[in-house]
């Protein structure tokens, strides 16, 4: 007998600009009446409150042992996510359930903080974007099945993790889904190109920058049957809520004294995480909200600037971004800013004024922090380094204490952004980043024996000489 949940909700798009509601039987990205962004809402959500929080905890804990692939990933929390999908719609490529790794004692001592990283780089395309794609593509499969569509183009404008994730899920589904990514010509590195090319996506280049690509993609979405997979797609936000559910479950649903640190780029992820915790709270699954800290680089900090102003005088202004090592968060006019505002108000209404904050850090602090974390066994990307830099800054500002647990989001795998580590170790940062490597943190390979020695010496002598050089370099004592 299937252990797939029986509850079905009724979902609608709700515009955060004008409040208009739209049916989910068509794909919508921005409000046709006012241009606002959407959230998805289950209009029967309140009926879930009839089940006590303790019972939900038991259900989700039991489901964690399910062998059903449809419940192994982000849909473990089916009722809170997209309870309009059927079991056959749900895609599972191994996303979600990423570990939370408590920082080693050495790092915690250096920091004077109780930190842990949630390794979202351990998702299939090596970033958290897979959470949202699993949900968005499952819904797309549902639409294709129920409407009998014979072709649909999955498309996104991106130079990084969004296109990698979209191309991966599209290539798995195949069939009537074709996949394309639109990139700014000459503005992407070979690494950034490798993932969508490897997944077989059609990779199209447009002269200009990311925003030019985005405009082309939006024109296509307005006029053709294409599934837009940028974070305007509210199904992606929904899938990313799973991050919050997993954090709560990992700590046995006790969020008191927990602080969650997230980088903010387009602000989709922090929106999803706040939305997710609020759902858990509404159902009595958690009694307390954690505190949520957004982190931005001083080179791309529009959300920080907004919240740094006094409550009465806040005004949102896009900023011109400068070069940032937190490249995936280098966005001056975040699409999801209205969503952040919406959830931040709700968060503060329950958790108090200090329950949502935005911290600003420097490029130098981001790089130093990433390398410091990884020298203690973490696998943080630059955005993960940004979270640790944010935690240190929050401590300086007296906002966090060693009594709390700080959960830092390593949003991608270390290796995806390895070029920045190379620049740090080889001291080749272009001046616009403003990063000066700390020699104590740099690391370079050292040659242990020369090619001439190899030619000159016979085999046993060569090995002995190389080993002697290692002994000298490391100061080894004989046993
Ligand atoms: C997309 C991305 C971000 C930024 O997330 P938003 O939802 O745009 O705020 C941060 N880190 C990584 C690795 C990303 O891929
Ligand atoms: Zn509207």
C-alpha cells in the first residue's frame, strides 16, 4: 500500500502587489494586472490546523524513514508544499535532506560562537536551487499530464546555479520538455557553462548582461508556452521552503535559541525560508521562530540599505552592483524584495523586532571567512563564507551570543566557486574586488624534488631523496 499522503489542497497564485488571485491551471510569473510578484497559497491550509502540531511532527518523522522516492526529498513535507500533485508527478533526483555539520571545536573556539553549516552544496547540481527546481518541474510534469501538452520549453536567464539546476531537471524529465538557457555572451566562465552544456540544454548567447537575457526570457514567457524557471516562478520559492522544514526537523523541532544565516541575492531563498518557518509555526509544529539574518556584501546590498533605515523612513532603491566574490548574490534589484518585506513583517509580528535582520559584510571578510571555515573541515562556497562573515559581524554588533546555535547556509558546493579561492591563494584578485589575501591563510603547492634530480638519480636514491625533502619540510622525527 502506498504511504503517499491523501490530503489535497486548493492552490492559487496571490499577487503581493494588488492581491489579485489566479488559478494554477496556467503558468503565471508576474501579475497581469499590476506586474507584482506572486506567492502560492493553499486556500484550505487552515484545515491542516485540525491536526495537532505533535501529530504533524510524528508524521514527518515517520515519513523520514519512507522508502518511497516521492517522499524522500523535499516532498517529505508534502502537505506544506504543493499538495495538488500526485505521486506520479513528483520528481526526485536526490535533492534535499542535506546535512547540518556542527563546526569543529577548533573553529568554534576561534569564533567564540556555536556555528554549524547546512551543506546545501550537497544537492545534485551542487546548490540549493535544486530544491526549487524539484518543485517547479514536478508541477510542470503535472500540467503536462493533466493538460496533455505536447511541447513546452523550460527556459531561464542565468549564468550560474539556476541554469545548472534547470538544465539538470529538464534533462531528466525529457520527453515533451525542451530546455534552453540564455546567457550573456562572453560573460560566463567555462565552469559556469559546463553544467547546462553537460545536461544537453540548448545554450543561447545574447550580447549584453544578465538583465538583457532576462528581458528576452520574459518576452518569450509573455508570448509563448514556455516555463520560466527564474525565481519569479513561485513554485521554486515553495520548493525552497523545504530548507526551513529540514532545519526544524534536524533540531527536533526546537527553534528556540537558533539563528539562521542566509545570503541575499534575488532574495528568493530567504523569502522561502521565512515562509517555511511561518507555516510550521502556524500549525504548532514549532513553538518558537528562529531568528533569521540575511547577509549582503557591501558591493551588492540593496536589502541591507533598506532595513538599515529607521522603520518610518525606509525606501527601496536598487543599487549598482560592484564586483563580488559572492557572485550568486550579486544583484542590485532583487526580484523577490516585495516577498521579503511581506514575510519580514509577519516574522516580526510573532518573533519580535529583532527576529529578522540584515547584516552587511565586506568582500575581504567573505573571502577570509570562507577560507577559515574550510580550513576546519567545512565545504563552504563564497556565499557560505558570506554567512560566516555575517555571523562574526552579528557578534561584533552584540546581536548573537555563544549560547545560541547559528546555522549558516552553504548555498553551493565549495568547488563551484573555486576560482575565487585560486585568486586568493595566488594573490591575483582584480582591484575592483578589494580583497588582499592574508598570507597566513594562503596555500600553494610546493615542489618536493626537481625534474633534474629525477633524471640524475637512480630510482631508489630518487625516492630516498624525495622522502628526505618531505621529512625536512615537515620536521618529521624518526619512529
Ligand atoms: C542563487 C544563489 C544565491 C542567492 O539566492 P537568492 O534566492 O537569489 O537570494 C546564493 N548562493 C548561491 C550559491 C546561489 O546559487
Ligand atoms: Zn497584481
